C-alpha cells in the first residue's frame, strides 16, 4: 500500500499521541533530507528544515475530529508531567503544548444539532464554547419525550419532572454523609427511571432495547453507586408485577450499559440523561475533588442529553469549595447551574430509606428564549 491522500480520525480527543503513530504508517511516502544546523547541542536547535520537500499535491492530509474540551484518553497511571504530551495524553494536548506556534488550521463548529436550546444554554455556561448555538429546529427534540403522563404516576414532583417542557432540572438533597454511594440518590434515581420507563412504555422487546440503548442514560461516577441503582431498577421492573419485556440476563446487560460512568457515554447521546453524583461527605469530596470538579467531565455529562437533563446531587456537593484553586471555577459553574440556572422551585419531598428521612428539592430551569444570530445554518454540528 502506498498510503492515503486523506486520513480522518474521529473522537480524536481520546487518541493518545503514541497511538497516532500507528496511523502515520498510512501517510504517502516521500524521500527528503533534514537540514540540521552544524551545532550538535540540541538545546540550541530552534528549527529543522527539509531539503526537497514533497509538493502539496503529494502529501497526506490529516483531519482530527473531536473536542479537546471533553475527556482525554483513560490512563491507569498518571504519566510524568514532562512526558504527558507523549504518553497516554490526547494528541490535541500535544498540538496545544508543543506546536502552538505552528498550529494547524482549526474549525470551531457553531451549531449543536443534538440538543434542545435549554441544554445548549447550560453547555455555554461552562465558558468553553462562546459561539455555540442551537440548531434552528432544536425544539423538535422535545417530541422525543411523550406528552401524556400516565395517571398512575401520582407523585407530584415526578409528574412535574416528566413534563415535556421541563428540559433542564436539578434535584438537591440534604443527605450529608454519603461516600462512594448514596442510598438517597439511588432511591431518587430509581424512582425517576421507573417513571420514565412507564412514560415511554416500550411495547415489545425491541422497543425496550431501544429504550435502554437510545432513550435513557444514567451517569454514575462510582461502580458501587451504579450497582445500587441497577438492583433497584431490576426489582422495580420484576416485582410485584413484571413490567419488562426482557429476561433477567438481558435486562441486566442493558442496565449495565445504560447506568455507567460518563466516560462510556462520550461520543454518544441519549434523549434523557440523569447524572447522579452519589457523594456528599466533606472528607470524600476533598479526596476526590479533582475527579468530580473536572470541567471536561461535567461538559460531557450535560452535553450528552438531547431532550431532557437531570442532575441529582447533595447540597454539600453543590456548595463545596475545592482546596485546589484551579478547581474553583468549575465548582462555581456547578453551583450556578444548580441554583441560578435551575431557579424555579416548587417541590420539596421526603425520601425515606429505612429509618432515614431526607429532604429533597426539585429545581427547574425556565425555558430560555435562545435564538442564534441572523445567519445561515450550515451542516456543521457540535458533537
């Protein structure tokens, strides 16, 4: 094989620099000589040039498609700082830190065709995309949420949450001592999942597979918290009456894929995204603040939703002040999301788990009047 004229790499924000070397085997070959200065002191070499470089018509174009404001490659061990640009780090990071003076052409996409305008408002709140706008037909995303709420869903806050026009929502609870899992949040999340399942009412096996694969996504940072939610949903769908069309093994498989970490959702989207933090104890927040208060992680969480978004967290989580000064901006953005963006209140509810009673509050964002500037829509989409 002689090589390709064009190489396109999707989800490039998760491509480690060292992995990129494999793709470079596919570039068009050429022969040239490097002109190096007479000095052998590498610290004194500012640039290298090619003698007889190939013509522009005979080189491979490399197109990276991705978002450096999303999650980087997953690494089991944090690489040494001085080797970070070469080992287990995104090639985007390499370009920014080592080729800043000769940066390749960049195209920032302007329109988000995935999400309703209210969700795009929240994405812009993070300050990562100053010129991001919802698509002209963004309101059609609401049609993905069924309009008629079943009469047997009696709980007032659930009925309010499931309303089609309640796009961006937060539930804040007062449980103060949750560590790697929260019984309070798990109970709330299970109630929301079961109610949304009944709202969508899959009619057969394929309909239910589509529900778990496309309509609902639940982000749980810790496996223990996710497992607690999965057990609750399994019990709710199988006892006392069997509501699921799937057998137990298939249901377990679908729930594991639907209720998982935010990393697993990068590059995909769901109609309704639920983010449940499962942590409230001050000591635990302090020990994991770099994980939870990561702007890229929160960006991926809220930008996966097409039609409806719900964040479930403790008041301690929303009001936490990180000890690391670099994390203060994102902690402030999360607090702003919870209390300023989701400013409409109206439902306080008591969640009972055994002998524990915890107060929770449902907060909703007023529908935004969010329209892009007078310009022509293109086919560019923000992923």
